C-alpha cells in the first residue's frame, strides 16, 4: 500500500496503471502556513513515497507528519521511497562550521521510517547516516532502455571521473563502450575538458550524470564533442534540478535531453515507476 | 553564547544591548532552494535561538542544520530557544488518521538539542514529547509590565476557560481581578459569549490569549464588553500569528493591541528578550 506525499503525486497515475494500491491521504495547508496531513486507512505496513524537490523543506516536514500519522494509526513497518533526496549534495564539511546536511535529514527521517529507498543519490556513502536499511536504486536500465534505439555504435560518457559508475552501468546494460571526461587547467582562468581514451568521431554519444542544474558542464562537454567530430549528442541524468532557462540552453546544444521523473520536469521522459513497483511486490503485507 | 537562526534575527539588537554574546552564523539559500548554514566559532555549550513562524518548515530544517553543524564542531550541550513553536496547535488526534504534528517536530529537534525553551506554548502537556528537558516560559510579567499604568482598577479576562491560567498570571502579577468568558449556544447558528462572575461596568479590561490569528474572538469579546459598559478595552497575546488584515480589524475594535515579539509584527511591543537573557546567565559555559 502506497501513501503518496506532495512530492510523489506526479507518479500516481503510472503507479495506478501498473496496479499499485493506495492509502488515501489528505494534505492541506492551514492559513498560517502549517501543513496538515491525514491518512485514511489502516494496516501494518506501508510504503510512503515522496520526492523532496523544491520546496524541499516542506516536503521533508510533510514526511515526518505522515510518519507520525501512520505510527499513531498503528502501522508497524514503514518503507520510505524518496526518489530525489534533498540536501544530498551537502555531504561533507568543506569549510569548518558547516553541517553535513544530508546526515541531518537522514537521521530525522529515521525517527519514523524503517527503510529508505533513494535513486542514484549524489554520494551513496551518505546512506549510512540513515539508522535503518537504506538502498540506492539505479535508473541505469531505464535510461539505457530509453536511449537504446538511438545509440547504435554509441559511446556513453560521464562528465567527470566521479560519475563514471553511472556511465558504466548504462553502457554495460546496452553493451556499449564508456569513458569519462577529465578536466585540465590550461591557464589560470581556463579549464579544458577532454574525453579520456575514447574516439568519438562519427559516433553518437550519450553523456549521463546524476544531477543537472545549470547544465553548464553538459553544454561545455557537448561543444567539445562536436569539435571532436561526434555525430548526435544526447544528454541524460537521473535528477533534473534545472535552474531557470537550463532546459532551453541544453536543448539548443544537443540532439536531445531526457531525465527521469524523480523530479517532474518538461523533459522527465524516463520513468522510475517500474522500479518503485518492485518495492511494493517485495513488501510482504 | 547565542547562535541565532532566521527566526531570531529580530531579537538580536536587544540581546546585544543587554550584553549577549554571539557565535556568528552564515545562513543562505542555494539556487535550488536548499538552505546552507555555517557557524563561525567553537565551544562546548551554545544557545540556539529561533522562533518558528512562517515559513515554519524552513526554520525547522534550519534548526536541524544548525544543530548538526554545532555537533560536528564539537559542541557538547545545546540549549534550544524557540519562542514561538510551530505546529503547537496540532496537539491531538481530532480525526482518525491525523498525526500529533507537534510531537513530530519535538522529537525531531530532540535529535540535536538537549534542552528546549518555549514561550507560552498552546498546550504545555506537549512538552513531554521533547526527549530532553523542556521548559515553558511565561510572558505574564512582560505583558503585565506593559499594561500596568493603563489598568488601574482594571480586570484581566481570558477569552475562554482554557486560557484562564494566562489571565490569572498577569492579574496576580498586577494585583488585579481576573476571570474568563464562557460561550453559550443561544440558537442553532448563534453562540453568545459572556464574562463569568465579574462586573466590567466602568472598568478598563485587558483580554489575554496565547495566540491571535483572525482576531474574531477578540473582536466579539470587545464588542460585548462595550455593551456591558466597560471603559477602555485592551487586547494582548503572546504570539501574534495574524492573518491578513487582522491587526487593522482588531485595532478598530479596541483601545490598543500589543503582543510580544516571539513573532515580529507591527504590534509586537512587548519584549521577551529579558527572559531569554536569563537563560544565558544560567547556562554555565
């Protein structure tokens, strides 16, 4: 049984079409801005689903209220599915005095939830901050399937070495070659990117990352690939946290951009819902 | 040493004038909406101060991030002062399936803070949800001092029986009489209010409550008091959670309205800062 928060509403139709069951939820806001939630149903186990995109703080508090309501109603085991996990990039202390923000959120959600499922979290190491079982799901097959027909003899590239695992997962699913970009400082003000150990001339390329925000890196990479003689250039990511105008800028620079629907955007063409359905199947009620 | 969050900034000048010490805090927002905090300082003990008025969810998450940053920096004992505590009116399950929202927030803050101080919380019983020491501070003396000169031979009234303790505290501090209103349904659509066992004719009256939102009750009470021959009518509350236009409507109906500065409003003329300073004095560093 799914309990869907504000950040999961965009996934409901597809979940329903795949046979998911739901516990109805009422979510509203009082005139003073406080959230109000109410669940209509009872049971022992539930899967709470909500991505925590903007306004992320409201969605996080809502998850606490839903957790409290479910516990109050007697639910004993709660799975939490947060396809896009807010604060996941604040995963280390870069300057003294900073928090590890993702830790604070994970610990907080751990007060109410037994298990946590996320998609392609920025730093999977951070899942250890969740007190219960925490699983990082991969959208690699979903992304691979979407681009399968478009990438005969293609290459999968990660925008940096840290994202190589993502490129590898998509490439292995499709049986394609993969590599990554490296950055080299060529002058005090200029950094050059280049793809490592791979010939892109005459080939189609898919660049995959976890999050796209401004798209600056993607646009730079695409421009370089064109100079190197690449044919069609595709861009994909798990989470489309697009800043103002980013989709338009990227769209102009590449053949196509497609991200998953962990966050609803105009280019969220790849669905993670089948992966979420598997969680219901494995959740013995 | 005080660490001040977004909901405490309006109290800083007065705290400083009374000799408070601060640990500098940087608080900003990333382009995607995530909050970023950073504390500049170290030590063993700190008092984190932030009221959680609108946008309350952001202020709550900020308190978690501040707590995480302070613990990361080695602080061992953290006092939390939340003059206005959001979600405090969601203190019981009225309809099946609701959370006890205030419990969820208290448990969450308890992950990072050892002690909690609030002012005149809607239901003091809810403080038991905070895992550490939790104290409800009274603004009765501050409110009493503000109205002292205006209330010779005055009466203090609570708008309902539940608020009687507040009226009593202010009245005893000022050596005045106190009572409360009761409501009686006179027809299926009409409820009449009347003050219990007190003669207001020719006397000045102060009505005190914990929270004023729309001001509807206060305006109704003032109108009735006028009919009963009261002289000047004053209205006060700890927390001014005013809805649109409420201050104007109440101001027209009474001699004066004054609330405390747990929430900054145009009529937050009564300061709770001296009470907060006592917490620093008692906080052995």
